[in-house]
DNA sequence: CGCATTCTATATTGGCTCGATATATGACGA
DNA sequence: TCGTCATATATCGAGCCAATATAGAATGCG
């Protein structure tokens, strides 16, 4: 599922400009999928070429033209076809976990700071998702995905709160007084 | 934290060839970070150019030469410096959730199949991580990250088991008998 | 009032990364 | 013998992100 397909999916719900699609990614999808202008605009151009969406230019007063994209029947079919294919594996890239992996090279203070920052960030995202969960205008899929995100983030917070002492302590053990670093 | 930096990190633990680094990514890191040959080999070349690792070619009988990389003191410093910088946000790309988002375009049967597949996959990954958790040779960081992964995956399984009926039922409501699709 | 920031809106570029593919050989089982 | 898997390196096209450019309006702040 590339950005192109996902744009098509968002357009099954309502017409939108590239800018609005980017906003849709940021509010509510960004916790499990994101996309940048650098992929959205070319995607919309290609979808237009392929006849899966149409583009209506709305000249605005004192603003750049707004290009409003609308899905075509062919586009709707193509998207439903894409949904039917088995989804690929999740791809996760977590700088936080990659850093924690090398906790033995960090000071306990650094590790504590890292985890504090992560907890703050995660709780903030959690609060945001809980707000979104209240919005009753959301589609059923949206609400399920939001609830999924909340469940996962809650597990992360609980894990960090309960287990952080394990990794914070480990950093001390790896640096017994007087011991030289390997190599 | 790019692949280049992560390769450097793995080399702080032991010397390795590109192939072995790829294996390290696949066993134990792949659930939160992955890398392909297409990024590992160029990364190692660049690290060598920059003097952060050295490369020793081991000509093998009847095999391609094995290029064994070893980190330099400068490389170790550069990596520890990189660890000190605040980590970027997690980037997640989940085809599964992207598909679920549009559950109202799928049949209940499709949704059930999707969730069954996801549960099977997640339980399998969970079993793998639980095996890895038993390995006592792992570094403290490894064990923490594995435990983190287990906590998250358990939450996902629980959520899907308890809430799948919500989304499976929603697909029916969106398709009341005789109702025409919007548009 | 002036200045900076933010928002709307589109677009491009460099560089990173993935997935597929190519090459070469050994081992193992059917 | 034939296919497949493992070892081992490497490249290429395509996809994608972060940064940047452009440009006017609105908003905030002192």
C-alpha cells in the first residue's frame, strides 16, 4: 500500500486538495502512517494521468490555485481491488528503541532522560487520540484504528513505567567502577 | 538514525560482514527496525571512507571474499555522539491498519479474514520474541527491547480478540439491504 | 505600527531506502 | 539430477522524506 493508493482511499470519502490530504494524514493517520508533500503531489498527478481521479482547478482570490481532486468510478474500483490484496508487513522505524538497544553505552542519566521524553511524548499522543475517539462523525474504520492506537500506546506507557528501572539499572552494571571500556 | 548509524552501532558489539549485519537486523531487530542490502552495503562503504570502520578482506575458498568490518575508535566516538542526540519520532507504516481504516468498503468476510491473518502473524512473531527473550547472552538493551515488543504485541492480540466484533459488525451496518453506495 | 510566525497552497530536489535482481558456489534432500 | 536454501557481495529503479522555494493572508506580540 503506497501513498498513491492511500490518497485514492481518502478521496473515496470526499474530494480534497493535496494540502487537505496532507492534513488528513497528520490528524488521525500519522500515528500509523504518514506521507509528505514530496509523495502526495506526484501521487495525485499520476492518479490523474491514469484516470482514477479528476482534477478541478479552483482559481482563488489572492491565493495559489486550489486543485480539488475527486475520485472516478474507475478509481473507486481500483481502490477496492487494492484493499482486497493481502496487506504487507508493518514497517516500523523507532529511533527510541534503536537507542535503547545500546543502553550500555549511555549513562543512567541519559537513559532516564530518554525514557522521560518518550513517556511525555506518548502520553501526549495518547491524549490526542482520546480526543479523536470522542468525535462521533468518524467512520467505523477510523474509530477502530484510533482505539487500536490507544490500546497499543497504553501498553507502551505501562511497560515503561513498570520496567524502566530494569534498563536504568543495567547501565550501572555495565560500568563497574574502574572498569575500562572493551576494545 | 539512519541505517549507516545503526550499522556502526552493531559493529560496536563485534566485527561483522555486511551479510552478518543483515542477519542481525532480521533476528531480533526486524520487529522495530529493518534494513536491506541496498542500504547496508553502501552504508559500510561510506563508513569505511569516513574512517569510522576498517575493512579486512578475507579471501575464502570457493566463496566470494568476505569483507569483515571492524569499528575504529573514531567510529565508536561518532556512534556515542549520535546516541546522545534526541531520537526522532517513530515512523510506522501499517498496511493492515490502512486497510482496516476503509473497512466500510469491505465485506464482513474480508474483514474477518484480514483479522484472522493479522492475529496469526502477530502470535507467530510473539512466539519468536518469547524465544529470543530466553537467550541469556543478549545485551541488556536487547532484552529490554524484546520485552517492549512482547508487551506491545500482547496488547495488539488482546485488542483484536476483544474488539474485532465491533469492526466486523460495522461492515454490515454500512450495507443495509437495498441501500445504494454513496455517489 | 512593525515584525515574526503561522496558515493556506503547490511544487521540486537531494539523498536515503526497499525490493528485486544478478552473480557465484556449496550443501542437502527428493 | 534438479531445485532450493545458505553464503556473500553488489546494483538499479522506484518510492519516499525532509528541506526548501514561492507567495499572499492572517494572527499575534510588544
